[in-house]
C-alpha cells in the first residue's frame, strides 16, 4: 500500500506530552495517529465525545431554570411543601447508607 505524508500543526508542549505518552504506550506519534485514523474510518465516527464548554450561567438562564422547577413542583403538587417535608421526602427516597 502506498504511503502518504500527513502534517499536523499543534502546540509544542502538547506535542512533547503526546510524544511522551505515546512512548509509554510503546508506539510513536505516527502510529498513534494511524490508530486514531483507522478507528475513525472503521467506526465512521470520532471514537470519543466532542462537546462545547458548558453554557455560561446568566441571570436569565437561572431565572428560567427556577421557573421550570417551580412549574414542575406545581404540576407534581409539591409547591406547598415545608422545608421539613422536603427533607423527609429526600430522606425517604435516598438510599440507606451502609454502616
């Protein structure tokens, strides 16, 4: 099979850490990239989750979350519970601690 060159730019410190870790695994960076590429092609997806950082909490999103919880409490008939009743409910449904 013909070979091709694949060039990647990355932070110098990241490359040093990656090279060291690959060495710990008994391979070089080129082999690790090939393992990754084969997994992507075989599975037809990135073999790990890629996600955006959590959304910044703003006053508006906090208010929306509070209103959603309040609406849920109203629908479940729990909006008028006292703090003691809430704590009793939590205690009732919490798994028993092993001693």
